[in-house]
């Protein structure tokens, strides 16, 4: 449940958030709500491991109550007086708990979990495994075989039944948190290993279902129109759960909400798979066509990029020809004899013929004269 503060309170919380940022230096294992870190940086730590263990802290924000927040303000490095700490805690809490939606909640939760991260990071390091935390999601990854997994962290039977280790349980409990057993799972290399919604088996990837649904949304937009696609999307996935004030905004300009969701999904695919990924570029191109701004650069192949950078130079001084290559951040590269006799006084005697013909492209591809990976940039 998102509990967003009113505008006047939010402005005060934003000031508190800035001040807290001056005293907080996150640990390497912490990735949630940290600048230049994300679910991608969190997942990257667990790529290509034999086992991935996912834990969830139950009622993470609700478990951080008023007393814990006040103790934080009274403790090092803030060391505020109790009256001041009490007032600040009232400003940051709602109904005696840390609310989701307040600007101060992320940094306060990370500061309170600082000791938790320190102790678990130490435990993981001693047992040769990797640990990260994104908000309430704790992830461990292992390079050991099942029978050699550290029992202080987890014990796994042959059919992947899990028993959380005593040491790990004790650290979590001692720091005021509880494991949500229903969300505890372990995945071997032969299964789909997922960390904060990103597949990490051999490389970071987006689940196929996510890509499939994004394509379906684009198809619905193309086939039925933006407004109809939005109506069916809202009816299927939101219905009565959509906030009424948000619904009113949608009603003013139908289709905008759906378009933003599609764009957000495409940006997520780009963030995980990379801007050069062929699946991302094809989906992004389809989106650009539907918005009326086709971007053909998105569907250019590596061979297209190579051929766009190859030119024929005609030296009209001696009626000779040569080949030149346009390299990013460098310029046009060719052999000296191709431009012999040309200087700053007669550059107009050079003529550049651009994009290679389809026949030459086909020849390059068939004869394998171009190493596409080397030339792609």
C-alpha cells in the first residue's frame, strides 16, 4: 500500500532526506534506493552461479516502527537529542510505521538495515558466496556444489527442500526482521535463476513472458488503436484497483497512460539487455512507428552499420579511385596514394560516394570479408 504524503509534508521530508544523505554511505551489498545502483546492478552480482537463494523480509517497511526510527536519529552518526529525534520521527512515520511512498522511507530503511547488511556481508564473505539486498529482497549466490553449500546460510536436500541456516536466521532476527518463508526459494543452474525480476543464468535477461506481453501490447495498439488497446489493458489488469484520481487523468486524454506503460516496458528491456540488443531494437522500432516517428537506425544490422561507413573516393586530379572508412571520433581513413596531390588548396577535387549498393553488401556477406563484431560500433 503506497501512502504518499501531502505536498507540504513531502517538501519537509525531502529536506530531511537530503540531510540524511550527508551521513549515510551505503555498503557494497546494498542496491535499493541508491544512486547509480538498481535492480540491474543488484542482479549482475549473481550471474552464472551454480545456486541462487532468494529470501524476502516480511512486512519490511511496517516492521520499522516509530521507536526504531527515533533510535536511529538518537544514535551515531546523527546523535540528535530525544525531543528533536521524536519530532523528526513523527514527520517520517505514519500510524507509527515507516510508510511506503514518503521520500524519507528509503534512506531510513537502508540506515536501519546498515548493521544487517554488515553482518550478513561478513557471513557471506566467510562462506565464499555473494550477498546483495534490494529493499526487502535478500539474494545469495554460490559457486559450490549442493552438498558443499555453507550450512550456516542454507541447507538444501536433493529435491531442493530448503532449511535456512541458524547463523543467518539469528542475524536477521537480531536486527528486528523476519523471513517470509512463503517467498524463500533456491534455484540451481539448470532452472531459471531470477534476481529482482531479472534472469541471471548465463547473462542478465528479461523473462520471455515480459517480452511476449510487450509485443502483444504493441500488436493490440497497431490492430485496434491506442484508445481501445488502453481500455482493454485497464479492464484486464487494473479494473477497480486503479486510483480514481489517476483514472480522471486518463479520461482527459485517452491512450496516454497505455503509451507510457509500453514505453516503460521497452526501456526496461533496454536497461537489462542493452541498447545494441536485437530484440530491444526491433521492439523499440515498432514503438517508434506507432508513435509516428519511425527510427530506422534501431533496425540497422551490424552489416548495415559497416556499409554505411564505407565510401568510394574519386580523385579527379588523376581520375583514380580508392576506398575510405569513416571511424567514430576519428574521421575518414584511407590510403595515402588515394589522395595523392590533394591538399587544403584543392579539396574539391575529391568526391565521396556514400552507402554501398545492395550487390556489394551481398558480396561482403557471402565472401565473409567483413568481421561484423570488430566493425560494429
